[in-house]
C-alpha cells in the first residue's frame, strides 16, 4: 500500500500544478487574506481591556488577549480534501441512485463559490454561512466556517482535473467497489493536490499580513475578492477559462506519464478491487522469462460461453496438467484483432500438445456486451477456442488487468507464470508457451515455432483514440467539448496537429460515442499504415485524405469496425470524415 499511496500523492502533486487548476488559484490566494479583518480584531481587543489600542488596561482587568491566528488557509484545504475524497468515491453512485443530473456536483461547487463571494461582499451572508458551525465551542473554528465551505466548493470544481490515478478512483467509486486501497489512493491523491494549494493559500495569508494595503483597506479588499470569486464562478460556468487553459502548453504531461503511467503505477492501479489476486503484483508484464506470479484467479462473472459443448463453462481446476493461455480481448479493438492470428496459430499448433487457449471477451463499450454480436465477430475472426463473455469485468478485475489485449500464461499446476500487455512480443510469448509445455511433459515433441511473429514496435503509430467525453485525449478545436448537448464546433484555423482530433458542424458528444448532426465533419491527423473507426447507425461517410475525397461508404446497424484508409506503409495523414446526421462514432484504431 505504501507504493500505491506514493503514486497517489505524486499524481495529486502533478495535478495541482497542471494548467487545469489555474482558474481556481486566485480564489485560493484570496481566501486567506481579506477574510480576516485583522485590524478590527485588534481594535476590539484593545477596547475590551479598557481603552484604545496602545492604552494601559486597568489593573483589575485581564491582560489583552493575543489576536487569534488566521486559520483560513487550512480550513479551505480541509474542505477541499473532504469534498474531493467523498464525492469522487461516492458522488457518481449517489447521483445515479437518485436520478439526478450528472453535472449536479459541478453546479453545486459553482453555487458555493458564488455564496462565498456574496459573503465577502455582504457580511450577513457570511454570518449565514458560518451559522452551521456556531455550535462548535472553539471561537476561531466558528470564524473559519465560510472558508471551510469554500474548500468544499473548490473540491467539487477540482474533481475533473485528473489523470490515470483519478480514473482508477472514479471507476471504483462508480462501481461501488471501495476497498482500503482505493480509500488510501483517494486520500493520498487529495493530499497531493492540497499541498501546492495550501502553499499558495499560506502565501496569500502572508501577503495579507505583511502588505499595508491589506491591513488598512481590509473591507474594500473583501468586496473586491467577493466580486472576483463571483466572476470566476460565472467564467467557469460558461467555460470562459478554457481559453487560457488551451493557450498554455500541457507542461505536466511528461511528468504525469512518468509517474502515473509507469510500469510500477500500472501494476499498482490494475488490481485495486479484489484482495484475492495480490500475488499477481509479484510480476512485471512483458518480462522475457517465466516467473511465479501466484495462483491463477478464477473465471468468474461470465455471462455465457462460446465454442464449448452446449455452452458449458470452463473451470480452470479441470485443466490441471495442461498449459493455459488466457487472452483478454474485445472485438472492436484493432490491437486485439492484430494479435488474434498469432493466438489462433498457437492454438492450432499446440492444442494437441497440452495447450488450452481461452479468450476472455471484456467489453469496452455497451454494445460489445451483446452475445449475438460477440458470436458473430468470433465466427468472422475464425476463433474456435473457448470464449468467455466477461460482461461485468469480474474476471478482468480478478486478473488485475487494464489493457486490451492482455495475455496470461498459466502452468500445469495452475500458477500464473507470465503476462504481457498490449501487442507484440509474439516470438517471446510463443517461446514461453513451449517452455511450459516441456515442463508439463518433458517427453512432448513440439512442432517448429509458427514463425509468424511480428514484434515491430508501434511507438511511431498513433494510439487508439476514443470518441468519448470521458476518455478522449488530444481534442483540439472550438468550443471545448460539451457532454450530451448538440453543439456547433469548428476546426482550428491552423490545422489539426499530429495525434489530435477535431470536430466541425453539429455534434453531440457523449460518454460512450459522438453522434453526428447537421454538417458534421471530423478531422484527425495520424501516423499509421491504415485507419479504422467503429461506427453505428444508418447513413453514409465520405473519406478525405489530405484534402482529397477518396471514397464514400454506407453504415448500417449495430456498431462495427470500418476500414477508412490503407496506405501500404506507415505515413502521416490528415484524415477528414463527413458524416450524415444520426451516425454514431465510437473509437479510432490504427494499423
């Protein structure tokens, strides 16, 4: 857990200094300054002991009390950590259970920001905000009530600023699978985000205490701060601040990849939902030797089976004595499709030598949960080995997996000996399969290697690109994406950079797919040999390559992978698609 906490802490630190948080920094800075009214406090203390400031109190009166320390920075950060942790883990579940709008938490945070701003401008409003804290005996805590409420609001506005760590937390919260590890990761991430903000708030307090203008014009500065907070809330509500964020480079992306997408982080974040599989953390993915990675987890939560007699389930316990290869895949994933020919070759070559291949179909999209769709694609791909439909991702979680495709090798005793994420390393994987077969039966006579390995690295190929408000990366254009509402978008004037996607015309951007509206166009600059797109609905798509129309094709029915281009060799290409209204676009893949 220590490593997991460290990953969460570092991930939070990186997020807290990323461009996404810049709009709330003025609020954090101002929260500690004008809200104190330090001169008035000192004057009231002096009068209470018998005279004006600097006078000598009567001998029978108690000595003047020392002004209370300004704790507003800590109250703001405490509220932020509390609201961030609670609503990140439980917000989605609560909102879904009550049938409330998905944007409710954001609007609640904006409302709290407006209320705090009004409280700075109008003291009666601030007293109203502090009233819930009036029963707390400590007087200073009572006075920091509005700052704590401000922190609660900032925590809600801060939730969208995230990378892989917060993605793992959010998935766990949405599924209600909250373990001690998830709670620890959440708290570590919240603390990580809070540290830079606390430093910024303390700097604001120090300026307020040291700069004469803050001490002598506290009331005016309170009003100015309140107006700025209300203005910021409006700017956030209408996405005015995104122009600043777009103008700044993503200067934390390299650090985020190094910390949150490192080998160690991927291992730790991959299996947070089940304590029974922790032994898998002994091993790294893709190593070139067999290791002991713990007992193979069960194949659980399987909706149905394909390619087994009568659809009967496969029990790993019944396969003792045989080597098992488990392949996690999903049928719309081009990376999975490229790896399947190798797996089919291994199945044909080694099935009679003691190898059992099991395909675990773990869907990315809702439409991939359809047994009919999976059966159709399994037949078209020529898969004859057993396929398990892991629709609820129970087996996916059992194996601490977060990748498509992923391969796990299990020896004849039921121990996981190797796993590899992603494409490639086919020759290496086949060599390890052969080693396990010889260990299971030293007398086995193996055929020559299939010799169809293709281990060319894909570092220069554009990665899979999801058309999803939750998962899209590299979007460019105006305005920023708005979820579940028809919006007219525009391509950037200076073109679409490499590995970026942009929209023009009317689109409705959703959690799982984008839906084309009037004059819908989609532009993408990629580097690969070919480009593919999962589409659904009824309509036509016109493909333009480097500005020239190349083909028009029809789209019919349920989501299916369509080949858009095929250049023969990898090259950089500007792709534009023109879609008729109603078509749904899910994800680009590249070969």
